[in-house]
């Protein structure tokens, strides 16, 4: 590397490029160049160790142990990971989602208007026009199971408590392929929301074949599958703290306001 630098210095100083220098001759006849090239060459020589291995390139301005700059996508991904860690258990983990749930994770239905126990009609597929009752809802997949509809055959492996074989079972149906049945006309209708005089929010039927009747929420949907946690934790406010009067009236207003 020292010989190569000497040749570059000779080229800048006007020496003939056809002359062949040895490492000893080049080192002996090397003259320190003047001007801007002097700083350029000195920075290059400073980056050469005694063993001849280049530690730092003379054409870079970054420090020796500097980390490479992150791209825009990498910065966004790092911020998203930090946000997910802060959210904790409130955000669904992709590892516990099914294949169908991963597909619709960015397009989930926020306000469901069909609940478990409703009487619905399938408006697409092989069971189009059939009426059934919703037995199970998969909110993470935007699908639900309708009793006796969309039947498929599944091969079950034999176990100690099951003989196995080919069984028939219901397959989930997408939310968009189901319509609520009007309790008066029995026709598939759309669902709307309305508030009564007492402030109660109820469902009403809408559409060309709708009667506008109120559709109450099924009793089975009102029941909790998991019992409510009534244990008092460290973050819960005790009843003694709620009875304390912490309000301190401020001084009387002075001035125009």
C-alpha cells in the first residue's frame, strides 16, 4: 500500500509513470506533496497500521465503529416494534392467530350487528336462501357458524375416546354472506341502530322487505362466557379512597372573568 501511495504521489508531482519503483526506492525518493493532496495523503497514511492492514479507509468520514444508517422502512419497523411492546397484551399477537385471522387482521369488522343466537339467512354459496341460527362467532376472522348450514366432511383420526372416521360438521361462513331475518316478514334485511325515548340502543330492520321492527339481542348473547373478575388488585381503587373529599375550592375570581 505504501508503494501504491508513492506512485500516486509521483503522478501528482509530475514524475514519469513508466519508471518502475521498488518499495525501498519509492520510500527513499518520496517527497511530501504540497497543497490539498498533502492532507488527503496524510489521512490515508494515518489509516495504515504497522502490519499493513487498512483499518480505516481514507475516503470515508464516518468513525471507525459507527453503525450504518437505518433505512426509512427499518426506522418504521423499529418504531412499530416499540409501540407493540408498549401495548402489551392489548394487541393480538400474530403467533396465536389462525391463517384466516392473519388475512383479515387489517380489515376487521369493528361494529358487529349480528350476534350469537340470531336467526340469519345465507345469501351466497351452496346453501343460499337457507335459514339457520348462529351458534358461534369468530370475531378475529370475520366469520361465524350457522347451525346446520355450510356442512363439510372432515376426516378425524382415531383416538382412545373417539373412533374416528369421516364426520360432517359446520364450516364458518363469512359475515358478508349472512343477512339477519326480519322477525315479522321473515325476509333477509339490513340492520340499523336506533335509540329509544329512554336512551336504550336497539337494533331495527331496514331495507325494501323490512318491517322496521325492533330486534332484541338474544339472551344467549347477553350471557358472559368468562366470569367477571371480582378480585381486588394492587391497581384497584379502594372504597376508603373513593369516600375521601379531595376537592379544594380555588380562590374567588377577581377581575372581569
